[in-house]
């Protein structure tokens, strides 16, 4: 198995175009064509984890958080990033990460949080918006099915648990080939009428170029007519955070379950723990900015990490806010990586990093 076999499987689950524009998910160090001798999974790439990979003979490290957020101007060993990059290259170790693309994917970080707490009717809390477009193309009837198949195979027409979603409407196209044209039907200097289908498909903007290229290749016309229409729709299947339901229970009882599920030593919270909770919102990592969304969607409690003192103020009577810690809310992401790789090749050697630690300690 090569590195690209594993990264392709991860990116099919959590496409890189889902990541936030400030992020740096994907390849950090190494060669996609390298043959993999073993995989170490972690939340953060640390020097101790690189030592562990070398000791185990594993040449691929997959992490949730990127090793590199910004470019390195020098590699002289001043920082842990510089030292890791230099030693990884020296030992032919590839480093790959899936960060906010895994946060925003359906079945990713936040859905895993919901799974651990047995939540039902789980939906994205903050859907991505303005990421979709509609491609409209006019195709002769006899070629409509092949053009539609080519576009959908390239990534168009996917909506939640459905694919090959499209709309078609019959009509008639008119054109006159000029000198130098090589028409699929009709003659030069003569008006031609052709029974056509108006074919519409949705596609993520990141895949638009690929889908257009597939359409042009499959289309019989020398000059196909098509439109690309930007949409302001929410993509309810991709985005940060989740909201869902649990059986009604005391907030104090529920937070004990949270501590056990995420291996949390201490929870910072505000609000009345004697109240009942049944609707839960969550966002792994740093999600204080989504408190308002949790409130507007009827959450009784909102769980995230990295909340500041003033984030807790002003809503104590309306919602319980619980900060379980950044690491604590995301360290199980490596379980998602494990499941993806094992599904790809159940016999392949994949291990969780033994030297994985939370670098934030509590007295």
C-alpha cells in the first residue's frame, strides 16, 4: 500500500475542499508514492511521536492537527516543527493531517462526538454556505445520459446519502454552423433545430472545474452551451459542530457521561446543572463562536473547548455552557482514521501513538 492509497481514502471521507481557508490540511512532509511500512495515528505531531514511528519502523504519521500552519523560512532546528521536518525527511517518514476538513465532514469529528454520547437526529450546527453551484448544460437527447453520467462520476449530483441527482427538461436547440465549424448535426450556413435536454446538476465549487472538463469530454457538440450558477444555499451535510437529541436527564448526570466518554478530568461550565437537558449542541476544538447558533436551535447545553471567561457570561439562564478542553474533545479523531484505513485494508499495520499526551495539564 502506498501513501496515496491511504490519503485518497481519507479524502474521500473528508475532502480537502471542506477545510477552512486558514487551515493547512493534507500532506505536510513526504512522498505520496512511498510504500507504507506502518502507520502511527495521533492528534498532534510531537517529537516523541516521531521517535516512536522510527522505533516501530512505521513511515507514515497521520495526525488531526497540522504540524505546519505556516511556511518554514528556515530549517535549522530552532523549533519543534523544524526539528520534526528535518528528521522526518532524514528517515523517509511522511506526515499527513486531516484537520478542519475532518471537522466539517459528515461522519467526522463532531458526528463522532455525537456517536459517543448516543445522540439521535444529529444535524450540522453551522453548515457551510455559498460553497455550491449549479451547472446547466444543453445536450442533444441521444447524448444526455452519457453526459449526465460523466458529470456525476466527476463529483456532481451528490446530495447527502444520494448521488446522480439531476433535473432534466426537454426543449429544442437552434444554431447555425459558420465557416470552419464541424457540427455534430446540421450543415454549414443552415439553421439547424435539435431536440435537446436542459440538464441541471449541483456541484461543490471546488469540483466545478473537474465536472466541466468531464462534461466537455462527453458532450458531442463542438461548442456546448452551459451555465455555471453560484448558489447561496447552505450545505446542510458539511460544516462545523452538530446538534441533536438525548433522552431527557439531569444536566449533572449528562456531564458525568461526557467526562467518561471523552476522558475529561475537569469541566468548566456555567448554568444550572439541576435542570433537565434533552437537546445538545457540540463542536470539537475551539467553538465558542457557535454559542448563539446553539441557542437559536434550541439547545439546552452546548459543549466545546477553549471558551474564554466572557464567553460564559450572559446566557446562564438560557443554556448550560460546558468547556471540556480542546484536546479532550478531539483526541478520538484517530479512531476515525483507524476505521478508514482498516476498511481499506483490514490486515494493514496501524497503531495509535503510545506517546500521545494532552500537553495541557491540570493540578
